[in-house]
């Protein structure tokens, strides 16, 4: 019953996490698009304090968006002011809840791979949470120290890249491969939410409070809040694709099982940021305000292509498959399943509702077993039971011999 309820909690929280993450990323991408597509407004609008405007059409209606850098001149805001932050907060809340349910609750199984680093589940769990908090502290310090300097954005980008690279290396040398990738993604995603919570929204609240106070104010004194909020918002948009690839990587064992998995993770995250730069820059290019960003996308694609070539798996050692009979029966396979799989899918425990200690159940899930064990090599989880290449070859020949 406990495993059954665990699976339901996992499903429902994951569902919530995906929905709110879509809402957050969607609104973020929209406002980045809107900022990049604003044009110089008419003189009449400029007199009202409008810095840029945009006409768009969607769903049969026309929309006219106006951007004020500080506050509209003349009339106060005369309708409901919409704030965009709960999408971010609920993405973090649901994501951290999922991390607790799936990884921290079972830290000894999901965070620890004794072949990587031999330590307790408690120590691994505490360290995993420290990764989330530590990255934010270092990143925030970098932004505060260097963000307002000349060429500050470039300095911050280089330093953050270095910190991410170190984090990738450290995580993959401390945690089980699958968990390591997720932790690096989660630490960046946590920073994205904390950018909203500690910088973007507080700054916006101060601006709104000042402009609605009825007291005179100097717009220049509020500009710093807009500048810092914009800076962190831009960082968040570049973080998005790297976070997504880290989060979905747990479905692709060939990524986190690689001998140099830290470099794989770092390279593919950089590729995501480069592709995102293309999408951010192409709007300005089409409006004649910037250079063609296509080289960024091409470099990102080249990085991924290089990974594809570099990570090409070696074929199963012929020596490992040499002793396998031409026809493999369930009787041949059963001892391997008992040794490598039944600890999680046997009489005592049925993770994911799967049980592999009977021929009928194994035959029912034959395709899934083949995909997870042979094609993706994702199971056994983190190869905790040390399944060998010869045993994977046995599963391969058994499945291909089925009618």
C-alpha cells in the first residue's frame, strides 16, 4: 500500500509541477518576446511616458501592448494590476515537493551510488539541498558585485558558467548519475525562483508603492529596480533550456551513465543557452536593432552534434555475448532477473506496480524490460545491482527471440 500511495503522490505532484512550469516558462517567453518586439512609439504615446509599443493579433482579437519604464504619466493605473510570480513560486514548491518525495525520502537508493561515492543517504540528502542553496548564494553575490560594472553582464556570464561547470563536476562525483543531473538542474531552477522572490518582485513592489503614493518622486531613483529586475529576468530566460534538459535527462541513461557525465551535462546545458540566445536575438535582428544571432544557434547545434559523435556507444563486447545460446528461454533469464531486478520488482516490493518473479508477469512487460535494460540501459536504477553487459545481451537475445 505504501508503494501504491507513493506512486500516486509522485504522479500528482509531477503533474502539478509540469503544468505550473509550463505556465511560468510560457509567460517568461512571452514577455521576452514582447520586450524584443517593442518599437519606438508615436510622439503622442511618448508624451504619456510610453517607452515602446507593440500591436499583435491572436484568437481573433487585436492587442496593443504599451511599456512604461517607470510609471504612466497623467492618469494612475485604473484597472487591476496583474503580477506574474505565482507560476514561479508553484513551480518551485511542486518541484521541491517532488524532489522530497522521490529523492530525499529514498536518499540511500536514489542519491547514493557507492561506486561513485560511498556515504550515507542522510549526508547525501543534506548535501543535495546545500547545492540548491549554495548556488543561489554564489550567483547572487556575483550579480551584486559585478552586475553593475562596465561589461558586467559579460563578467557575470563567465563567472556563472565557471560555477555551473564546477557544480556539474562535483555533483557527478558525489551523487548517483541520474540524481546528479537533476540536482544541477534543480539548483539553477531554484535560483530562477529566488530571482523572482528576492529581486524582481520586491523591486517592482517598491516601484508600484512609490508611483501610487501620491507623493512626488524622481523616476531616476527607481530605475535601479527596473535595471536589476531586468537583469535577473534575462538570466532566467537563459537558464530555462539548460534546466529543462537537466530535468528530462533522467529518462536517458546514456547521458548520466557516460564516463565523463559532468562534461556531457555542462556541454548540453551550454548548447541550450546558445540556442536560447538565438531566439532572444532574432527579434532584434529582424527589427534592425542587432546582429544576426544565427551563429549562436549553429554553435549550439554543433555542440550537440559533437556530443552525439563523441558519446556513440561501443557495441556490446562480442566476448560478453559469445557464451549466450542462440535461443534464450525464460528459464535462462530468470536467474538474472532474480539477482538484478527482483529487489525492486519481486514478491516483497513492486516498484511502479511491476513484478518480475513470474513468467506471466515478465512476458506481459517484455517490451518494457527490453527498452529499459537494453535500449536505454536505464535499469537497474543507477545500475545499483551491477548488471553486466553479458546479462544485458542475454535480455536482448531473449526478447528478439520472442514470437
